[in-house]
C-alpha cells in the first residue's frame, strides 16, 4: 500500500512548471516560428525544433516564417546540480534519539530543457516552462533519444496557452 502511494505521489509531481506574462492576451497570438537565433541545426536542437513544429499547431499556433510569426519559440538546455541524498530513516533509533536526517552523499550535473515564447523584435518573453526531469542522457541515441525529446517538448507545451 505504501509503495502504491509513493508511486502515485512520484507521478503527480512531474508536471512541468510554467510562468507567463499576466498582462498579455494570448488569444491574439495565432502564428509561431522557431526563433531565428536559436540553435535548431544541432542534433538535439533539430529534435526539439521538429517536436515543436509537430506539436504547436495543436496548441492553437499555426506555423509561419519568422518574419510573419506573432511568436518565436526558443529553447535552452539549463545545467543544474541535483543532490543525491539518503532517505530519512524515520522509524529507526540511533543511540538515544530518532535518526531521521537526510544526508547528501553526492551531486550530479544534469541538463533540463527550457522552452520560451517571445514576441518578435522586442524579445519580450510571454511564456516559459522548464522540464522538471533531466534532458535525455547521452546513453540514449537515435530514435530512442528523439522519442524522449519529443515527450519532454510535449509535456512542456501542455502548459500553453496558460490557464488563468
């Protein structure tokens, strides 16, 4: 029973956080293009761009050229450090007190995918979201890596347009 509860909590905590400019009418945006300055020619950049082009029309944004688009989509792989910790042992005694400390035993650097939509020409960001899980590791290649990238882009774009 505890395992099931833990699994449910683990899955429910995977929603991608997002933010948006509250003074923007998202209904007026109807077209999107990949940001011209974005690195969409690298392997991962190409995968991100391909996934975005496939998914953005379902979010109410038609694909356009950068000069005709009302929004530009860009991305960044943000490096973060994740601490590796032990689970607290809340039900075991250590000497004369309960031992419930979480201990750090290492750190891992990982990349996280961040997407944002900006207004062309102004660079004003109107929406952004960063995936809570690490970007696919180097051990994933080819079609498997593309599938994992597609899934992350899809999970991020679920938050667009923002729910007020």
